[in-house]
C-alpha cells in the first residue's frame, strides 16, 4: 500500500515540480524526500535472505540453526527527520496567493496536499521509537489542513483517510487523549417567546415529494417552511446522540483540526477564524460556555465536518427532498459537492451564536439536530429594506443591519421590512428558498448531568 501511495504522489507531484514550480527549492526538497522514502521502503521490502548462524560453542546443546534476518534485531533506522517548515512555507505561500484563485494558487494547494501525504508516508515508513513525540500529531494536523485549507478531493482524500488511519493505529500512545470531563451535557428546552409571523409547519406525512416539488418550484412565491418528523429516525437523534459532546469527541477525533469562528458575528471588525483541535474546541469553548463567565463565542460554522470525520456520516442520511430537480443551482460555484450533488455542512456552537442576516444563491434544506435556534427570514423582494453591503464586496450577500439591535437612524427602511420567523428544535427540517435572507440565533442550553462515580 505504501509503495502505491509513493507512486500516486510521484504522479501527482512530478509534473508540477518539474514544470511550473521547477526552480522552487520547496519543490526539489519534496522530490528528494520522496526519493529517500522510496529507498527506505525498498530496503525494508526486500525479501529476507536466510543465512547460516553458527552456534555459540559455550552453549550446551547448541546446534546449527537457520535464522531469518528479520528474526534478528533490525538494523537501526535513521531517526525521523520530517521537515515541518516545508509544509509551513507552502501554507504561507497559499495564504499569500489566497485571493488569486488562479493556476499558481491551485498548484500550491496540490503541493500542500502532496507534502502532507509525503510526511505521513515518511512517518509510516521510517517509524520507530526515535520519531519525535509530536510528529504524529503534526502529520495528522497537516492531513486535516490538506482537507480544510487545500480542499483535497477524490483520490487525494482516499489516501488521506488511509494514511490517517495507519498513523492513528501505529502511534496510538502519542495520540492518547487527555482525561475527559466527567459531565455529559443534556439538551434542555429553553423558554421560547411567542412568534408574531411564524412560518408554516407541515407533518412529514403531509409532505410527499410531489407536493414538496410543487411548493419549491415557483421561486416567485416560495417561502420557508418546516417539515416536522422528517429526520426523527436519524441515529444522530436516537442512538448515537450528537447532544452527547463526548460521543462527538470520539467520532470526530480529539486531534482533528477544525475551523472555528471567534467573535459574536462575522460582520464584526474583531471577528476572526482559527483552526483548532476539535477536543480543544469542546474543552475551551463549548463546555465552559455553560459557566457564569462564558468565554468568547466560538462557532464551528459552515464546515463540511463529514468529509473530515466520516464516522459521523453513519448517523444521518440525506433527506429525499435534497434530490429534487428544480433546475436551479444546487451548490455554490466555489464549493465541492458530494457525488450526489449535495453540499453538506455542519454548524456546531454554544448558546448565543449568531449568523448575521445573509442570503445564499442555492436552495437549502436545514436539519436541526441538537438544541433550539431562532431564525428570521426576509424574502428577496425586501433587499432594499435590509441594506446589503455594496455589490462586489466580500459581504455583498450580507445585511449591514444588526437584526437584534437595528440602528434605525442609519437603516430607516428596515422598520418596514416584512419577515417570517420560527424556532427550530431537534428533529425539525426547514426548507429555505434560494436568495431568501436569513439570520439565526442559537438558544441551545445544556444542563450538566453528573456521571455517577464508582
Ligand atoms: O445556522 C446558522 O447559524 C446558519 C445557517 C445558514 O446560514 C445556512 O444554512 O445557510
């Protein structure tokens, strides 16, 4: 398997490294590392010759025995020398080119994915006790970045999964997880105020595909609506409950790097994003959010967590409603949809997370698994009244108005904007039409349930 990966990497990287990036020192270092790995793996894969080992004369009953070379103490392996500054430099290059989205940018993304896999391969081929303690975690982190930052897909993704599995099983002591909290949060129903302009709710038995298609096909009149009971059979709600954060920790992986949004709203000037281990996210930003002095809001938002943590895919199935053909764009231009043409993202956060008022250029089927969320919707016809950021800006799909505390001096027309609203709770499915502006506010509250200690 490892030699097949080496071959794959050569095929992926050589054309880039000998073409567009030929005069780049990073490129030649990467090729050199591949050569080294191939040499090392060839020697460890050579068939073992049987050799005659003479008996030690002082031993009683000593006899002449054959011993395989592999039975003897293996020759010392060279210490692991993975140069992580290489992946760091490629990342810096990618960040520098981030706004270009051209061939050179794509080329460096491929180099990063290749470099992350080369390092994984190197760790596996040369693995021994001399590997630096943090090497497995650094390798796993770079494999995550290859997915989250560089957008690995297809065969690259397959190799990332395989290498990750091997690294995790070969280096389990170095990857052991710190002591877990002894509390499990249970989701409690918050007090929800009455709604003035509620969206319609339908029972799943009243919403067959024909009716659904008829309702969503006409964009001029299509409005959001809730289908109750459409996902109540998901194991995420029944057996492998996503409300149990420790279940999520084990399914996603404590060390998996995930993107976290820090700050109240993505429209705020002090808002930022950070990649952090999923376990740290739970321990530093989710569990403490239940305390009297919660930390700043950290939102794991709009992330295809399921590409990274494929174990979670066992806990749900795509609703049939996602498979209808409306003739409209199914996914955003710059996103990678699954083989079924559906882009699946996850949002996970504590109480108080907010998504500012914005619209998406695709139809959305929104499943609420844990906790409660308030959503408000403004139809495309209200665009003028919700004051989007100027066309051409990065936030042109987002309103400048803070819906919770609108500044009506600056945004006078906002008071005339008509809207619909709803609370979503566990098991609800919402149809959200293309270009309908929406804002969300999480009301999820956890109560900490003490485990009995024996
Ligand atoms: O749940 C959220 O905070 C935002 C969800 C959203 O914007 C979407 O599904 O398009």
